[in-house]
C-alpha cells in the first residue's frame, strides 16, 4: 500500500507537468490543426534560460527567491517570444499548404532548436540551482517534498487560469470561434492571425512554467530533454482528446499516474526482467492503445469544421 500511494503522489507531480506541456499542443491543434512538435524544445529552452539567469543572479549575491522569480520571468518572456517567432516565421507562411508540410516543418524546427541550444549551452548536463528548500513530508507511509506540493499547486492554478482565459474573456471567445470555423470567425471581425499567434504565445508561456518545474524537480537540464517530454505530453493530449483543454489536463495526470505505477510495479510484473528505468514504455503503450481503440481520446476532439 505504501508503494501504491507513493507512486500515485509521484504520478500526480509528473502528470501535472505533462498536463501543462500538453495544453500547448492542444491549444495550437484545436485552433489550426497543427501538431507543433517543436513545443518540447520550447520547454527545454525555458529550463535552460532559467538556469542561466537564476544561477548568474545567485552567484552575484541576489537572494534565491528573487533570483528564482527573475529566472522564471525571463524564461516565460523568452519562450513567449520564441513561440511567436515560430508561428510567424515557420508556420504562418505554410498555413494554406498541405497538412504534411507544416508537420515536417515542425519536426525540422525541433531539430533546429535542439542544435541551437547545444551551441549556446553545450552538450553537457547542466545543474539546476536549488530554488526551493528541501522540506520533506510524510503521509500514510508515503513521502513527498515541498517542491512536489508546489508543482501540483502551481499547475492547478495555471490550468484554472487558462480555463478562465478561454471561457471568460474576449480573447478566449475569439479562440473558440476560430477553432470552430476560421472563415466565419474572420467574417465576424476576429483577427485570425492575432488569435493563432496568441495561442502559440500562451502555449509557450505554459511550456516555460513547465520547464522551470522540470528543472526544479530533477535539478538537471540538457539540450535534448525536451524531445521525450514533448512526446509524452503529446501522448497525454491524444489520450485526453487533442484539441480539448480539459482532456489535455486529465490526459496529462492520467499518463503521469500510469507511468509512475508502471515504474513501481514493472519489476514485480516481469520477475525482475525489467526495471523502473523502463517506465517510458508505458507512455507509448498508452498511445498505441488509444490510437487503436479510441483515436479521438477520452473527451473526443473539439476542433470544429475547417474551411
């Protein structure tokens, strides 16, 4: 029972991160039908920017709390600018091209961003500065840290804020209208270019927050870290129903829990043949099963008809 509860807690933390990243995928897909495979690299760059800014300020004598806030702020702004640039330079010129073309471009941008990060930050793993005190808690035999609690709380608050933006603001109304039918939304006075750019910017900001969480949780970062994280977040979006915000959130949490439970019990299930380091296979098993039996995901697809 202790192992089960422990893995549930670990899964909630990991799933909260997956959910934030998955929201970036599902927002863009819901509005323009594009799977932005470069989104994982946006998360990676957000993590590396935070390391650079916060680490430099801490070494200069700035209090850790202020350095962390500055690192998060610069990371979010940098990723927002990067998301806007990706949409404006790489995707907007291909908006009316066959769907395979922007998909290939997204994969190409992922490779470009990886190599750019390698040039700027190098090939070696970077140590994330300790931004939060290491405080441990215990509940029913399971252990968790202050960092894990904060990750879940911030993820929940961020996702709630996004839902408020989408369903209670004019920008959100414009996004939903564009998702349903871009041509009709344009006739009603919606600036389609601005709405699509906003989706990239908001999704990238969420990715930056997730990147800071990943760095704080694991305390290391690498120029290739966004690839696997992006694939898992994409799996979470597909699981929940890509194009559906609530689906992306639930899919992220479910995937995190499935992965954590798999890591906790895979040794027993295989008689020790496979260890916990094989936990990544569960994400792709989930992806295969969903695509085989319910390709629209748990909540279906809310993308509307496209002209």
